[in-house]
């Protein structure tokens, strides 16, 4: 499972609602977590951002993997009901 509860999500230096899409001067953007659950800062060269297809949600999870410790923060949260097509059960 991923860790979301203690993450602070920001966009352009401000705390943001992680469920919203924001218009910025560069286009549209999602907020991102500022640190992994272990407290490592997630920024340039410190995080891998990806999308995980989910059969339960019929969409995808945005995932942020800390390059220091490997912990993952995902939105929407990954639950037991999620179906990732045979993989990613250990997030």
C-alpha cells in the first residue's frame, strides 16, 4: 500500500488540494507531495513520477517513488480493492 496521509501536497510553493487540477502560467498541473513518508524531500532528481493503471478505478494512480528509500506516495490512494493487473500489490 502507498502512504498518503502525512504527505503535504504543494504547487508553486503553496499547499494545494491534491484532488484538483490547477492552471498555472505554464499550463495545467497537479500538486505533488513534498516529502516521502520517511521524510526525504521529493524534488528534481529525487523522485520518480509514474502512472499505475487500475482496473478498479477504471483510470490510473499517480505515483511518486522516493529515489532515496523507495517508498511510494500515490493518488488516489491504493487500496485492497484496486486491481493492477497482477502487479504492485506490495505498494
